[in-house]
């Protein structure tokens, strides 16, 4: 249930929701997009920036759901009473008030909308600033999106005189919360040097991948590997149990053998397989990287593979699997993508009930 109108009104009285203070732009950081990843990233970025600045830093948040931004402000103020955090009603307002702007959005269309040339977008706001303010502005986009869209947006931002990098992340919601993300950065070397100290407040590894779009290219390749591995681990864990192995035993074998990977050692899909950890499966697959987002990322990989003429048989098979999961079990779309195991288990149970214990055809 969302916040009540009374709660939103009280937050609005304490924190501007329309015209953030622009007098301290040089000391202000904006974060646009407060989803599962963005919320944790913004909290860590703001809290550590606040400490490093000795309390002088200011912050702005913006989200398509204003109640999400209001709840973030309320929570941050609970942990850091007196901290200056304001809610911008549009990306444009966030830019006018902030020298550093971080965006963490679901996909390409959302990035295009936030940076749109129409009123309320980042680009017209940039063009309305003085040359000095434009030159000092840094835009960081951590969305996983189409490489060409990212390059086009960066080109338009750079035309204004501002600086932009693509900086998608690896590490998931757990890494975002712990501040241990890996950032894959694309842009100019000067931009990378400027962005590194900022990203180090919310990440453990900041890796320069090359010019604009290179960070996204690396992220798409990495996520294709991850998507394929998670399906393989789901299949192996299910097969092992069918053969009489205890999940905790099989997971230990895999994690200390040649099958070792993050999908097994951190994101294992079987409850109890990792006694010392709490992967999403222990919460009915809540709070992780959504299956729908993994399907989107697999699609980005196969699309760009077609574009450059690179065969991706495993990537295409994995994309079909995630699509099948969502079509057959729509409630799994917003669950962690390791819930592919849940789908396979349900399918196996159904096959057994029908008296067909053999392998079902799906890839």
C-alpha cells in the first residue's frame, strides 16, 4: 500500500517537491530512478557523500512514482536527521539543482524519456544552464540498455558541453545494498577519472571498458553469461535432487569444483542449499533481479548479436527459456530470475503426475 495523502503532504512541507534549491548546485547530487537497485545505490551514495563532505552535501531524488521518492527521503532523514534531501518533480528540475546526476532506469525507452528534448527532460535543462554550469555537470547512467541508444544519448549530452558516462553495474540488489557493486564504465578517459571517486562510494570495483557504450557492451556480455548459467544451475540442482542428492551437498560440490559460479555460490535457487547465505529463494524469490529484466538483457544480447553477425545459440536458448517462464507463470516475472528453478520444478512435477518422468522438450 502506498503512503497516505497526509504522509505525502507532510514530506512535501519538509522537502521541496517542485523546485529544489539551486544555490548549492556544486555540492548537490541527484539520483533519478529508485527501483530495487536504484534505491540501495542512492542510499549508499548519499550517506557516504554526506560523511565525506562533513555534512555539507545536498541531494535530490526523482522517480516516476513520487511516493517512492517521498518514502526514500523519509527513510534517509530517519537515518541522517538534518540531511538536506529534496524531491524533484521532474528530471529537468533535478538537473537544474544538481551538478552530478545519476540515472538508474529499467530500459532504453525510460532513458530516452528521461533525457528527452521535450520539457521536463534532462537535455533541455542542460541547455538552459550557464556555460560554466554546463561544463561542470556530470551525467552517469547505470541503466542496462541498448548500446546504440546509450551512444546517441551520450552524444547529445556531450554536445551541450556536459560530460556523460555509461556505467552499468554487476552485483545485483545484494551488491547494491552492501556497496560492493562492480561498475563497467564507458566514456572518455577524463570522464572516467572524474566519475571513479563518485562510484567508489557505492562500488568495490570501477572498471574502464573503453569509449561511450563500451560499459554497456561489457554488461550485456556478462549478463548473457549469467542468464545462461542460472538456467544450468537450476537444471543441475533439480536433476541432483531427482537422483537422491541433498541440495546442500550438491551445492557444496559444485561450488568447490569446475562448475563453480555466482549463480550457484551466491544465487543458488534451492532453499537450504547455502546454509550461511540468504539468496532470493529463501524469500520466495523476492528482492532480487527480476526475471523480466533478465529477459530484457538476454534480448539485448541476441539483438546486438544479430546486428554484428555473431551467433549466440546459448543466449538465444536462454532468452526463449525466460520468455517461457514468464508466459507460463506470469507471477514469476517480478521474482528473482533464479525462479527459473521454480518453473522447472513445477514442470517436472507436472510431467511426473502425467506419468512421463523423462525430459520435457523446451529449449
